[in-house]
């Protein structure tokens, strides 16, 4: 098979990962849970199709369930794609060093776009924080734990999910630069995407520039979706977040 055909097939697989992620991400978790409670969540509270609004309007348990499902909505497709290309030999794809990592990043991007602009819900979706978290959990659980700790610290101090999100998400992105710059993958001898095992504790700090680029794009999407919240925060008009008691 000539090189031009290999490149073409690789590009087609990249598009396939993006479409696969988008279709999964378009599953409107919050809207489904809202329908189960007899409402369209986009007509209540902040009108956002996300876990926080579900918690405000329906209750704490429903809100937490929505957030967990949205995290899994990104984590599981990334895991599926990784496992497929880690254990199934596809000989007609490019030999690019970070190909599996690229496929995972494209899948996560598709999920986040689907969550934000869902095909099955009139392209009116959420703000992508939970899906972003699902991607960070997959590529670097330790970075997720640190960013999550910052999120809850800010929420405890200010009681505003929007403020916690717009600070914790960029912080997670910055944290990803540390293992990439220090090249901790080489130092530990583990590479979860290229020959190593994802489930080894030693791979918790694996990163390359590919992951950082995708994390930057997804973090930018989260910030863009929160521009209205940021303006209200600047004016001191952003309300505190309180989940409805079950």
C-alpha cells in the first residue's frame, strides 16, 4: 500500500473518531434525566443543560448523577478507542508516534462538541466541564485529582460552580505541562499510549504535546461557554450555587 493511501486512511480514521465522539457526546444526559422528572431542564433555573442546573432544579442526587454520567460519557469512549487501537493491529494506518493518543484526543473533542451542541437535542447543550474532566481523568488522573481539589476548595470558599470551573479548568491545563516538560514518561519507563499499560500506576503522569494541545482546545471551549458567567462574576452578579434538597 502506497504512502498516500496510508495517509488518506489515517485521516479517515481521525474523522471517524471525531464523529464517534460527537454522536456519543450528543446523548443529552441532563435532558434525559429532566424528562424522567417530567421537565425540560433547559426551561428552568439557568436554562443550561448541565449537571449543576439539574442539581438546582431537580435535586442533589439527580445533579450528581448527571455530572458522573457526563464524565463517563467522555472517559468511556476514550478508553474504548484506546483499547481498540492498543490491542488490535491496524496495518494500513500511519506509523505516527502518537497516533493512539491523537485518536483519543479526537474522540474526546468529538464528545465535548456533541455535549455542547448535541445532535439529538436541537444543538442546545451544556458547558462541557464534566466532559473535560472525563478526558483529564483518562490522560492524567493525578492532574485531575489536583485540579478537582482546587475546584472544591474554591466552591467551599465562594459557593459558585462557575467560578470554580473557570479557574480549575485552566489550572488542569497548566498542570498537564509539568510532566510533558519534565518528560516523566521516559524517566519512569512507561508510556500508556505507546507500548505501555494504561492501568499501571507508573503511567499517571504520562503526557505529550498531543494531549496538551487537545486539553488546550477543550479548556478554551469551556471558557467560551462560560463567558456570560465571567461577565456576571466581574460585575458581582453571579449567584451562589445551591442544590435543591432531595
